[in-house]
């Protein structure tokens, strides 16, 4: 069951509001990444947003050693998969598979190199993931709050890095 934002635009017109009601669609620019960068306090990512940069283009430029204006559409798609996968700690194998959903073929070795470079640059995410893993190992759970103060308790790594971000948005 896809959510409405994952339904192709050309099919969205089949959804009609009941009489006297309206449907509102809003798309906050890269909101999930904005929340994640704020949650982990990644100054580089926060600065990129404050400067009005497209984070996917920015990430591609870092990973590929190019100026942002030189990044192709396909390279931006790669960075999109990287950003959305790696903030949640996806493995190299997982990134290789996930990239396919963005139309990108990426070997596991290539994915590992990209993963290493991402975490080398956005070190706050690496530190956060390591902290969560330590909590899970020591206490068998990770506890915390979303940015809006909702308490969460997680028992697996994917849940522990997902709750505070998606629970805020």
C-alpha cells in the first residue's frame, strides 16, 4: 500500500475529495533529511540547507569530487539513494540494492566506498549510529525523544535510528 506521495503524479488526479472537502498535498523540500541533520546536529548538512543548497546535489559533489553545478541527473539520483539510505545506517549491500529503486546500478564494493566517504564527511551520522549500537549492545534498547518531545524505546538498530527522525516528521 503506497502512501500518496509515492503514487505517480499522473495517477493522483483519480483521488477526489468528498463534497465540501478538499485534499491538500504538501511536499516539504527534503524534510526528512532536514529533521535528521538537526537531530544528530550535523553542522555541514545543516549549513547546506541554510545556504539553500539541494542536499542531493551537494552530497553527489562531495562523493564524486565535482562542483555542484557539474553533477548530472543520474549522479543526483545516486546521492538521493545514499542520503536516504545512509542516514538510517543501511549496509553497503543494502545500499547497492536500494540504489536500484533510483535507477542506479551500484556494486557492493562501490557502495562500500561511497558509504565510507559519506560517513567520513557527515561524521555526526557515523557517531550517532555508533552511539545507538553501543546502547543496544549494553542495554538491549535505545531510548530517546523525537525533536518534538515524543518518547521512544527501540530494541533494534533500524528502529532506533528511524523513530526519532520519522517520529518527528
